[in-house]
């Protein structure tokens, strides 16, 4: 994980610069401008922020953009990419997960309540719903797409 924001939510410029460099190593600026179009730097910022500091996710988003039928990517293309990211989380988050995920987002910490909760936490960490940051201390946050999900979009656990 690359630190994009500190625990208080303040932007961490060295982290953004590192992720920007990762993008540049994959696609030089002229290619990024071709793929993302005019004002591509703003779109680069969106992609980096949406990655949550997860380098693999940033590269996956770049790959997704590179297979578009034509360049530059439109606003609709980016909205669809971000919608597909949200959909990943919709598939693994349940209504029962919401209270403790809100607590992680608010407190930036992770505590386990029960064995069933342990399974939910494991699922969230495995699927990058929660990110673990190890900076001066260790803290957690939810993926940037998660706050965009409405309760009606989440999976409801049923017995049976």
C-alpha cells in the first residue's frame, strides 16, 4: 500500500508522486494524454485516489482503459470503470458488515467482535474492501468506492 492520505485524511504528496511515477512507468505522459484525453492530469488524480494506494488496482484500472475501443476515454468510460469497481465490493459486502465498516472508516482501527466477525474481516481484507496502512503506526480504512455504495446495493445475508 502506498500512503495517499494520512490517518486524518490529509493528502500525502509523496504517495501521490509515487503512484504517478508508477503510472508513468507503465504509460509515458504522451500515451496517458492519448488514453485519458485533454485535462488528463485531473483524471490521473482520480485514478490514483480511487486506487486507495493499492498499486495493483491502479495497474488494473490502466489495463481496463487500454482495452477501450477508442481513445481518449470519455467521462462515461471512467464512470463505468468506477461503477465496475463498486460492483466488486457489492458482491462481497453484506448488510451486516456495514456497522463495523463504518466504524473502521471513522476510527481507522480494526477490532474483532466475534468469530463470525472474523470471517467478515477476513473476507474484507482478502477482497481489498479494507486497506491496512503501515506508516508510523498501523491503521485501516475502507476502499474509496465503499462510501459510494447505498444500502440497497449491498448483499443481504440470508439463512438457508
